[in-house]
C-alpha cells in the first residue's frame, strides 16, 4: 500500500505528470490519510476565509472543489487506535520527532507504520527521521 502525503496530493491536484502516472499505475493500492484531508481542508478554508471580497473566490472555491473531488477518488486511511499507539511510541522513543513542525508528518508516518505502508513524499528530510518507515518520491 502507498500513502500519498499532503505534498504529493498537492502535486496531483496541480497536474504533475509523473505523480499522476505513478499514482494511477499503483491503483488500487494508493490511499491518502485523514491527516492530509485535514491539512488540505484547513489550507483552503483559511484561504477562502481570508480573501478580500473581490479577490478570486472562483479560483479558491474551484481548487477546494478539486480537492474534494480527489478525496472522493481515493480511500482515506484513518488515524485509528493502532496509529495512535504507533504515534505515542514514536514520540516517546524519538526526541527529534517531538518538534511541532513535524506533528502532522509523524501522524502520517504512524498511520503508514500501522498499515505497513510506504509514504509517497518529497519530504525525505523529515520522514527519514521515522525509524522503520518506507518512503518513496514519485515526483522524480
């Protein structure tokens, strides 16, 4: 199983040819996570709520709609008790993972570890800090 992180979902949404090709080729073994859904929704909600009245609502809502459409096409892995147990263990055993900026990535990693899945990401710097996590970059 492959888990697209938030960055790779964003690349898909922008039409990145390699990401789209490899994602389609790996179907039905491609999922995203509830953490990524949260990040994407938070990003669009914040952007939409902060637009000046005449700024591009059409652009913002269209991109938000495309995000929803993507999420309907792929299964979404939950942050369940198994993922939470993994998350708590990762934080307890690895002080560098406790940084606030890594919170969402460690949650995605915990889901991946609990499902024995590979995270598809360009963020090798942060995800490589997670022991035992398999990562791959489909953008190159």
